C-alpha cells in the first residue's frame, strides 16, 4: 500500500491526512497554502516507513518550512513508528511545527506487557522542561492482566526533549 494523502480546507486551516506506507515511492502532496495559518496533519493511519520514506518525508518537511514559514504544521495522532523517527532523525519536523496528539507507549514490568494510548498535549499531557507530566487521570493506564498502574515508556522523555528544543 502506498501513501494515501487527502486534503480539505476550511478558512485558514487545512486538514491533511496521511495513511498507509511511506516509502521512496510515496508522492507527497504539493500544497497550495496562500492565506493558510495552520495545517492539521493527521498521521494516525501511517502504518510503515522505511529509509527511503524518511528521506522523502524530510525533504517534504524542509520544503514546507521554507515555503510556508508562518504556517504552523500541527501533527495529530503521531504513531510510535513516526515518534521513533522524530527522535532519531534531525529535521524530521520543521521548526514551525507542534505535536497536538501522539500515541504513548505503556509498559507493565510485572507482566512484560505493552499497551498504547492516544494523549492530547495540553489536555492529557504536558511537555514540561524538567518532567513530562500527565495532567489527566485518563492519561493513566492500568495493566490489562494485573490491573496495576503501567509505566509510561522512555520514548516520551525523548519526545519531550525534542519538542522542548523545537518550540
Ligand atoms: Zn501487569
């Protein structure tokens, strides 16, 4: 499956959705953003990315940042596969971007069990300079097997450092 992109515009905001696989064969959309202040990019449906896809993605993002420096790129429903790229690849998101929501990874050391939950920044979770902070009890997660509170994965700490440097 290839990258599936769709766009719609409402006033100054463009809704953009990416889904499927991001590879060297992916065609990224050529956006027309005159008068657009924000692009809401929903990447929740991205299931796979390889090194060729990372190259195409970073090129597209660099172009976005250069052509539309005053347009905010707001990433929604960031899946773990993209969070891992964001942490390790410089320039994976432009400076004029933010993370609106992301899938957090939870872990139960007793049961060696993982789970995921979508966290909304500013509602469920706050990126603080010293400590990532869950601010809503809904953001906590109990292990499905032993019912103990699960630990949030280290990944979130890396994500916090990245966003702290960005904004
Ligand atoms: Zn457990």
